[in-house]
């Protein structure tokens, strides 16, 4: 359904921010790559992925440089001054109440890690790394006897949207106090490591995984990889963000002997700043010491498993 100037005026008045931005882009007929070009001419660097997240509601601009980009967007899109900025509220922050934030991974820490990952991704992205859609993703996370994130293994199934795609980028975020420079990347199946970059402040690691051969359009590919960590403090949750809908996702968390939590639950969030949705209690078995979640068709947002050590 198309947007009109009247629709745009209304949503600029009522919000929310992501719908207003989406309507403005539709009415002006500007693709995200063109918007990025206009912003670059104004000395503002922002990734197409970030712009896409903003209009989907998967992320909200909060950092000073992001708010500067929003003010420039108003100019690029021919909107009234502060029409988008005011929809972000005071300073653009829209986090949940402190009581809703889990220990060790606050809303602001998660936003900072996403921003760091985006910066690292932009530095690694190349034409050969675009054009993939995830069909299925299975993650197995290991929590050590010291309650730290020991590491995780992943297996992904992807489909190429065009010819020549020959790599994928994987993101890992360590626990509080981790040393991302000490995290090891393993290529387990049908791939090999390429460039690896990290951000010490946020604990984010981004790794390039090179396929055995370039894919053809429509071709599927299965590959596996892992991150060995164990450098951080006690962990209380594991989350995965999704920028688009579709695909199958399975997350399993395994706890070592002597580190079985009192309670576990599955949760979801529509955006990084939104309150958590309904929780589903998960009970780790005494023998296998694992909990898991399965999502048959993921939606944009965040899925995760959290636990309480008691």
C-alpha cells in the first residue's frame, strides 16, 4: 500500500519514528543507497544497514552521531526541522526501565555492541559478501563452570540472491569484561576464516568466513563455524538479533557441571529499546544441562534465553 503526503503528515505528528521514516522514504521515492549518498555529501557516514534497521524499527538512533544523521535526514527528505528527532524523545533514548534490564547486559550495552558491530561490518563488507539470505541457523552456546561464556558453534544454511557470493560475516559478542582480541574463530565446515576484527570497548568480534567456491543465484550453501571465548565474567543471557523476517532458528545453551542456574526463560523484543515480551520458562535437565528455543519463522527483532544464578 502506497503512502501519500497526507499519510506522511499524520505519521510525522503521531509517530512512531520508524513508521515516519519509512513513510518519508516511500513518499520521496528515495532508495536507501541514494539516501546514504546524500548524507555522505553532508559529511555524515551512516551504513545502509543502519538506515534499514531504523525504518524497520529493529533499532533506534541514539548515539550523538546517529542523531546528527537523523537531523540531516530531515533535510534530505524535505521534512520540517525536528519532525523526526522529536519522535525519538529526549536525546533519542527509549530504553526500558532499569528493573527490566538484565544484569551484565543493559539496554545501552546492547545498543553500543550493535553500533560497534555495524562499524566493523561496514569495514569488512565487500560486493562478494552481499546477497545472502539465511534459511536456517542453529547455535549451540556453552557456559562454563565459572558461569562465563566459553564459546559457541553455529551451522548456517544460506541462499544466494545473485551470482558470485563467496563469503559471509559472523558476529560474536563476549560477556562483560571479555577480551575480544583473545577470542578464537574456527571454521568447522565448508568455509575458512578470512579477516577478523574486534572492538575492545564492546567486546564485539566480526569474522569473515570464506566459502569453498562462489555461489550461483538461487544456490544454497551449508557452513559451520565457532567462536572460542571464556575471557569474560559471569553471563546471564544470550541473544540474537534479526533484521529481516523468514528462516528457521534454533538456540541451545549448555551449562557445565557445578554451574546450573536456578531459572531459565525464553524472551523476545521487537527492538533493542522495547520491553521484553512474554516469557516462557525453560527447565534445564539435570542430566543434559541444556535449554533451547526453536523459532520456525523469525521476525525482525531479538530472541534470547536468559538465566538467573540465584
